[in-house]
C-alpha cells in the first residue's frame, strides 16, 4: 500500500521530519482527500485546483502520482511564473487537492509557499 508523508522544509532547503505525519493511502485518492479521510487537515482553499492554497513540493516519489490534469497545470503555471526561477528549479510542485496517488511507493511532500 502506498504511503504519503508530510515533512517540513527549512528556509535553507533542508528537510526536517519534526512533526512528520505519515499515512497509508489507497491508490486513486488525491493527496488532500487521503489525509482528510484519516483526520488530518492539510492547507487548502477551493479544493478545485483553482487557488493553489494546497500546493506542495514533492520531495520524493513523484512517479507515484498521476500526471497533473489541465486545471492543475494551468493553476501551477500562473502561480509559479511569479516565483524566482532559482526557488523552483528542479522542484516538483503539485496541488494536493488534485494530485492523485497512482503508484505503490512512498511519496514525501512538504508545504510550498
Ligand atoms: S485547494 Fe485550491 S487548488 Fe487545491
């Protein structure tokens, strides 16, 4: 069964496991939905892929998420175009309310502002 864990990134880019939450998830669920189903609240707004309040950095296991749909891609393009390119270089950013778990492996995420 796949797992998703929430970690925290420090300002210097290092990752901490302090207050880490890890859950077992069903394939096919969205990240936000999977946490909600187990009583954990991740940041969110519209839950429709439009506001990007739920954006996360995928630290590991991006291959275990289904490809972003058109709404998620459009919203991320709008949000990320205003970021410093160095800040997002090489990072996988997804919307937790839209990113569906599709693989069997571990996924690690961290909130991304
Ligand atoms: S909560 Fe609005 S895009 Fe996910």
